[in-house]
């Protein structure tokens, strides 16, 4: 894996911004990992119904909101819009950006080039998702990764989560191996707390995700 220059996702560095549609699992995971005082709560098995805990400051979530979809008018969005988002966030002095959008297939050449340039201008600090999913034959898994022109200027993060037999997600991984290579999970990258041999941790459902500021994509 070609590694970019050290950025806000190095271990022990707490990024001020995250964006992920799996909001509850990601936020609770990342915020709990960032604050050692919450580790005990996770270890004893926090679960829905426990008293709510506040969320430490810093993260902001950009949403793929209905208002954004209505205003832009198409889906998927042209990658030139994601490029513009990165540039706008840079102007706002945001130190870390994570996108949970599939960038594993080409779009139009101009938009892809524009997006790659935006990633490069961000100094390789943007986090892009990787994930695995069953192939059509259901017997093997396919790994989706950002295109090479994007991965060369970004950090990888796993966005797969395991659903329990009852249909609920109670644990979040620090990462998994994809094609033999360890990829840290999105929450672990955002919190700067990732290691290959650590077991999945329990999600702290007492954290109030409603307390995290959310901004619509088009408002950025």
C-alpha cells in the first residue's frame, strides 16, 4: 500500500470531522475509542436502554439529505461535486474529511480527474471507504476499493459491519483483512485507535448521536 504523508488519521490524533451514513454505529464507535474513559463502559457491555451519555465536541456530519438530492436532481452525484465539497471544507480549515461513498468504478473522465486533483490537494488526508460484498454467485466475496487514481491520494477505511442473528449491530471491528491486507475500520481510522489484532468492541448505545451537528451537503 502506498502511504501518503502523515495526516490527521495517524493513531492518537483526533480528527474534527467525520461523515458516514452508518451514523449511530460509526459515531458511537469512534467517539468511544477516542475517549479512554468510555472504554470501561464498552467492555462491560453497554446496550440500548442505558442512560444517555453526551458526545464530545468536534465531529460534524455532512448529510446526503433529501434537500440535497432534490436540489442537485440526479443520483449518483457527479464526482465534481465531491471535489468541490473537499475544496470548500479545506477553505473552512477542516483538518480531516471522511466520505462514505463508493468510488470503486469510473464515472466521466473529467469528474474523476477533478476529484483526484481535489484529493491530492488535500494532502492525502481524505478517508475513502472499502468494503466487501457477495458476488452474484453468492459463494465468493468481491472487494470494492476506490479507483487507483483516488486511492493514491487517500486513506482506506473498512465500512463493513457484522449484523447479529437478531438483526442488530452490537459490535464494531477495528478492521479486517481484505485480500490479505489489513484495512482499519472507518470508526477506528477516525479515532486514531486501530491495530490489526484487536477484537471487535461493543458499541456504546448510551451516546446521544442527536447531539452531533449535521450539515446538509448543499449547505457546505
